[in-house]
C-alpha cells in the first residue's frame, strides 16, 4: 500500500479507492487543481520529474496543474523549464499515470522543473466548462433532459441532451435564464461528499453515477450558488470561482441528433 498524495487517503498501487481519476498507475502525481477552486487558478508550479520516457517524449511529475484530456475538455498546453532548457508541453494524457508529452529536450527523472500553463487556453476551458454545468442544470430543471455528452473548446462548445424536444425558441428563454443567473454572480465551490449524499442530493437521471466503480465512496462535487442551490454535480474538471466570470452565454445552434437527442452549441461573449 502506498499513501495517496491527496489528503493521505490509503491507496493501492493501481487504483485509488477515492479518486481514481488522478492517481491511477504506480506514479503518484498530486493534481493541484483538484483540492479547491483556488487550485484551478494556479498558472505556474515547481515539480520533480518522477519518470522520463525518451522513446515517447513524455514525463510524469511529482505534482501537476496541467489538465489531462478527458471529460470532454481538451488537454492543457504550456512549458516545462529547467536549468537552461525549455520544452513545450504539447499534450497531457491520462494513461495509468499523467503523461506530459513534450516538444523539445526531455528532462531526466529526478530533475526539478518549473512548469507554466497556457493560461489563455485554460481559462477559456474553465469558463466553458463551468458554463456547461450551468446550462445542463437549467435544461435539466426545465425539461428533465440529461446531459449525455459534451465537448468543450475555448471558443465554442456543445452539449448533447436526451430525452430532448425543446425548440430554438425555448432555447432563447433558456439563454435568458442562464444569463440572469450569471448576472446574479453565484460562487462556485469544490467539496467532497460521501457517495450516499450525492445520490440523495442529485436527482436520478441528471447524472449517471452507476458508471463510477462501487469502490468510490467519496466524490468531488462542484456546487454553484450557496449550498449548491443552483447546481450540484460530481466532476473532476476545472472551474471558475464565480459564474460572473462567464460573461454572457450565446446559444448559437440547436441540432437534432435523432432518437430524441438534441445538441446545443454555445459560446461565451
Ligand atoms: Zn465540471
């Protein structure tokens, strides 16, 4: 047994029973954006290389603030620097461990490095991702349609809903509700809830918890508004601290995907 670096939870070598999404594999990487919203705003950090793979140009780090591709959100990009060397972080992928793929020289294991994130890209993703929570919550409350897929991009994102039958006219009113909520400037918080509490607080159908392994007993949840009055949703992603940061949502497109599925495309202005 190894100690999980996240709050010292007990941890087996390949699967953390609490947070499998950030400490799978035999390298324990502390994920700096997980603990609280403040962590999502970390643009630079120091770490140590714990594994270096010249063959596929990747490194694993003792800690990272880079978001790896997943959950409909693209990977972060940025730079790793050490001594007189500097490499671009091209892509970050979870594959047992969290692999940082580099363009440029590869620092060896044991090397202390300074890392910086492409903040413009990341902040765009954080805003779009938080907007996804908000839009999904409004659609769920109005129409009982679940979010069954999503793809975040910095400039334009989409969410798939099912079962869905709303019109573009309905979506104008949804857009207004989302923008009214943004205007109310609700805070966003990260908390840990026991799984039973999430099952009680999050309505059935809104989020499919059955896909999470039964061994996961504590979930990271994202709360929008006081005590999550606007939305409570389990999520491992990066979010903004207050929805006022989203600016204004513009629903650009409604597209029927067949079998009662509707895709909504949106941007933030
Ligand atoms: Zn999220």
